[in-house]
C-alpha cells in the first residue's frame, strides 16, 4: 500500500528528502499529462516541469530501448549522437553560443557555468538575485538564495556571492510600474562592487523568474544588468534549466523574452524529459579558458543513451508542436485562471505565460499577506480531487503550474474547474 511504501521510504531515506503531499499516492505509471496510482486512480499532473513531452512517450521509450541494446558507454568514446546533440543545441542558440558541455543535471550545469566564468574572468565573485534556486551542489547552492524552496541551503553563504534584491514585481521592494527601478538599481550595485575592488566574474539569474512564482522579470532588467556586468569584465549566465525549451510558448528560451544574449546558458530538466541530462553552452573562447582548470569529464554526461534521449526530445518537441501548444493551451489556461481571480478574492495574482504559470494566494489584496496555510491545504484538496500541484515561492503561497507541454485544452479546463470547485466549496 501507499502507507507501507511510505514507512519503508522513511526507514531508508533521511528526513530532509521530502516527498509531495501528507499522504502521497503510490504512483505506478504515467501517460501524457496523467499519472496513475497502484489503485488505478488517475491524476492530472500540473506540476511536472521535467517530463516536457509528457509521461510514457512511446517514441522516447523506443529510442532509449534501442540505444541500450546497441551501446551505452562514457562520453570519451567517439560516437555520432553526442556530436549531433551538441550541434542541435548550438543551432537553437544565437551565433557564438556554439560550444557544448554535457552533464547530468541542472545543479551540475550551474556549477560548471560558474567554474567557466571563474576561469574566464580570473576571479570568483558572483552576483545572484534574491528568491532564486539554482541547485544543490556547492557552487549552485551558494547562489541559491531562496529561503523556502531550497533543498540544499548551505549553512552560510560564501563571501564571493553578492545578492541583489529579488526583482519581484508583485510583492518586492518595488511593485507594479515601480518595478522598472530594479534594473538600474541592480546595475548600480554591480558598478559599486567593481569600484570597491570586487568586480563580479559572473551574474546569474533565471531569465524568467521561476522560484518567485513563475513571473516575468521587469522589462529591460536583464539588459541593464548584463551591460553593467560586462562593463565590469564579468560574464552573464542564463539559467534556462526550468524555463527554457519552449515552456514560455512565445519563445524557446527565456532570455529571448528580455531581448538579451547571455555568455553562458545552462539547460537540464526538459532536455532529458526526466532522464538525467543537462548542458552548458557557451563560446569556444570562454570554454577554452577552462584548460586552466585541467580538463572536463563526466562519466555519464552525454553518454550514448543520454544523447539519444536529448535528440529524441528535440525531435518530439518540434514534430509535436509542443512550444506552440504551450502558447495556445497556456494562454487559454491563463484566461481561465484570470476569470477565477475575478470571483475568488484569495487569488492575488496570476503570474506567468505559456505553461509556466503561478497562482498567488493572499489573505488580503491590499497588504498581500501570503496565504501559505491555505495554499498547502488547497494542494492537498486538489490531490484528493485528482490534480497534482505544489506550493512554491519563498512564502509558499503560489501554486506552481508547470505541466507537460502536451497538456490538452480539456485537461486545462478540468484543472480550472477543480480549482474553482475547491475555492468555492472549501478545502
Ligand atoms: N536551476 C533551476 C532554475 C532549477 O529550477 C533547478 C531545479 N529545480 C536547478 C537549477 C537544479 O536542477 P537539478 O535538480 O536537475 O539539479
């Protein structure tokens, strides 16, 4: 039973290895945006930002199966798929971002991105933003500033990390139209760091603000911060681990939405549709500075199986029109959620675009008091009603909505109806 599995899990796992829900269902299989538990109950998976193609994708399983039967080995061998995947990634990025490192996760990608910046700039200071999550390895954890949604959380932040105010346009220090001030203020802080003798080697940020609830950065924010970082001799890292790969609908990459081109891009999650696969893409010039660190090697990063996964995901994204689906179904879902916001005062805001959405719950629309307990209870109730979704943000009062990009309009409507029902009849 689900309960006995939970007991066994608790015996062999540490308490810090959390699971979703107080009484989690025992999930056995998945199909597109649906999960099925051992009792045959079906759940709508509105949460899974990893399986971008959906669960149980037949083309992907077949490709993996065939590759496993033929060969799997480490990436120091010479084979077609690892080169093709690197070429395909580079082709999706602006000119100059043409050199690819393949790793196994988002944390590793961010770690490597920072090491590349350190090697290229010849120094260590890094500027990050508040309310951000970038991973659990040492360097990625050091720049993860989120206080709530941060599984790693170093006991103390190393002094090479400088944290800018969270550019949260909904409830940060500068709200609404005033949010335009975040960019110039951040640029001033970077100039000030340089004047004080600590010019940053890198600035790192998600180009679309995931951890704060899936909201856009203020217009011009990245342009202003990138200019100041480059003027100080630093590199600009775009963490596309969560937002990249078409989730925004309107753009394949988050940085495109801000009209900037980063120096280093990190990718993972969607890239492997749940298979451990990540990448760092940069210029040849920056990549070559890594020689000063020795050489780069990851046993399974870019293995034949991982590379075939990466290529099959890119093919399916294109052939199944998933970015376009994210734009259309995501737009429809956003409209439905805005309708709910008209009727339910608990909804303070609907953030995001495409299938990268957040519903922020507040107790009072004037004070924006976060409704964290209500959000947790709503998630539990939605799970009872067959919808899987989770709280996010530092205040844990935002429903994180990042379903597979194959989400249908019917499933989007079902989610909106179940949420409406829960907000109307209580949780
Ligand atoms: N960067 C961002 C923006 C992320 O959302 C995450 C994962 N939540 C990571 C990095 C770390 O990725 P992983 O869990 O694959 O190590």
